[in-house]
C-alpha cells in the first residue's frame, strides 16, 4: 500500500467520522492513539520491505518536578499531529558500557524520556480510524532494553528493527526510568522502589489500549528483554498486578533470580548509604526531608552520585527490590522472587530463558577500570552471586565465600580471568538452570533453556571492544535479531541472505524466536522442557545436559538457606 493510498483512505474515513484528523501534509505515515494522532516515517527492512516506524511517543506523563519519583500518570492528550519520526530523549544516565565502546552515539538525555517506539510491517498498518480485522492483527514483541538498570534505551541504534521487520510481527521498544530515578528504594511511603518496573507496566497498558491502531493484537503480546531487561520482563511475569498484559515471556541473560543483582532490602540500604552523601544529600535527615531533597536536587548531583556507585561496583548500582505496600504506588514485588517461583508464580506463561556461553568476557575492560581484583581481594565475599550474598543467612557468608574461593580461585589466587569465569557461571548460567528446574517442579508451561555459543565471523561486540574471546559474550546474542545501526552504519545489502555464516545465523535466530515464542509455530517439537544449544549456523541441537557446576551451586544455595532449586 503506497503512502498516497494511506492518505486517501484516511481522508475517506475522515468524511465519515466525527473525530477531526489533523493536516497530514508532509506526513509519510500516520496512526491514531488515544492521546491523538502521530506521524511516523516509512523505512526499509533489511530485505527491502517497507515498515512504518513511530518513534518517541509518550506513554505516560513525564516525571518532572514533583513527579520525579512518583508512579507515572497517564499520558496527556494533544491536539494536532505528534511528530513521531525520530526517537525522543533517552533517560538521564551514566553509561559505562554502550557509549564508551561506540555502540551508541551520545544522545540528548534527560528526565523527559518516557517514550515508546512502534515498528510495523507497512502492509499491516491500518488506515486511520479504520476498525482492524482481528484476523489480520499481528503478534507483538514488547522489548525492554538492558543496561544494568542504569543505562541504555529502546532506540534503534542498538535495537534496530530492520531484521525483525522481515517477519509479520510488531516490535515495541521503550525507555523507562533508570538507576536512582527508576530503582532507588527508601522503603517508605515516598519512594518504595521499583518505579522502573511500574514504568514498564504503564507502557504495557498503553500497548493494550493502542496497539490495534497499529495493526497489533493485544491478546498476543510477548514481553521480552535482555540483561536488566530480562530481569524486568521475568519479574513482571511473576507479579500479581500484570495479568492480561502479555501472554508469553523471553528473558535473555537475566531473569528474576539472576546472580548479578540483588532484590534484598539490605542491598538497597547499602546502595543508599553510599549514594546519598555522594549526591550531596544528608542521609541522617528525616525520611520526608531526604525525599524533598531528592525531588529538588539538580540532575547533575544525582548523576554524580550514580557515577560514584558505578565506579565502586563496576556495572550495577540500583536494582529492583522487594517492596512493602505503600499508598499511591502499585506494589510489584511483594515477596522474594525465589519464594514466588517456588509457589508457581508465572508458571502459566511459556518462557524462553537464554544465556551466552561466555557472558562476562566483554566486562573485562570495565572491571579493569574499577580495579575489581583489588576490591575482590579486600572483600572476597563479592565473588559470590549478589542475589545469594545479600539474601543468604549472614552467618553462612564466610562458609559460602570459602566454598567459592576454593571452586574458582584456588583459595587465594583471585585474578580477573578467573573472576570472569565465575561471573559467567554464577551470574547467568547456573541461575538459568536453577530457574528451569524450579519451573519443572511446579509443572510450568513450555520452557526453553537456550545456551548461545556462536562466536561469529565478524562479531559486533568483539569489534567494538577490540578484543577476542571464545564463544559468545553478553549482548552478542541479540545482535543476531536486532541490528546495531550506530556501529554498523547504513545497510549495504540484505544481511539475512545466506552469503555468510553470520547471515545464516541471523536468519535462523529470527526464525527460532518468531516461530517458537512469538507465534509458537515451533520448528522444534513443543515439549514441557527443552535445552537448546546454539553453537553455529548449522549446529542447533536439542538435548538436555546437566552441567557439572549445577551440583556445586545447588549446594552453595542450600548452605546459604535458599534451597537447592
């Protein structure tokens, strides 16, 4: 359908409808939302197919001024035509991963960042004010970006839709509040924590209300994310306040019990004790005065405090936390995720759990910058997975530390290389196995456990970091279904045609995700549980192998008081 045809059809509907359509002159493609009309752009998928791209739309009232730490209010309506041709501002952040390695360009950022992007195969976009035929509605992939809860965005620099737009699927990406704005917890009525999670829920509600106008099916939404985004996606699936917002889940390199973050309130208190003085706020004041100072603090002060945290911990600072119910806030995590999973929370959702074979390899440069080996030598307990360290019985921590040092560091020999191996196993690999076993115990819905090991002929991440490593590191898997537009530059050819192993792998991963998760027309036979190894374009095998480290970590968690699975 041509642009001219879309505009003509729109005018026909305008003549029969009461709602006034704004002047569409100069608008390549338009859509209607509950807030008003939006103008997007027509762009090219990697195979040359057209897709409609609507970027930078607002899914909630911007959390400015006194709204800085409040739950988002619904977005305001607007007159005229909202310019959705380019991405909006990204959320204020201290980026220690993407920007330093040229994976993204420095962009305009701030607190006016509550934005949503919708990408639609062009022929499926309905005319303005048309009533979409439910049989033609497309499934929706709702993607939550990673970045350690501290940095990143849903923009197309890393999350380019060009590969996915070759399939009959709508891609939705979002920005949500990060670090102090999204995950600070004072555990009180002013800031209970988890605003970033609530932002994602607000965005999902926006999708339920609006996605039909873009040709999407609100009853076929897959919520997905990578790293911190995977944690958020999975946490939302085990919460009791998200029913009806999505139907299946994909969590890559992160989920509710991943080892690289802690949901413990004791961890949140530690973070606050470091952050508040660094941001110029007296932590000994009353809770109300601390809150008032946080609301009025200059953005630069808060970012300075965030930088202090990242320089101390490396990659992660504020994280999701178990909440106590507070007035005026939706309680998202009311109990330990371990306990929720043991009770069967989220078991009815099909779940794709993914991790890379060498996750921590691309953390090396950053960990060298923060002198992590010295810090681990001074405090060896930090070699433990954080979710275990801060949730275990404190009396067991010395025993746990001794076990970890013996397993990975020859008791006293702490090196960066050994820590990267320990981090891959304890932050990602074993927790993913642990989650799969928990789902097996409660007879959960179909569960895929995927280990991605393909090293790539020309790896975006290896090139960006100017390093080499075996297998696949953190973020490398998503480069096969998202196009890293900023780093790769303009498309020169169809990157899905089988002219290289990398292209073959892209096509196979997209088919795997689209078939198994999004539409569930699976190339693998659907089973209750599958362990899939992806090692090369012609080596995708389906088998179940118990990893030798599962026994070690299962014992470690048992000693800590969290139970073997």
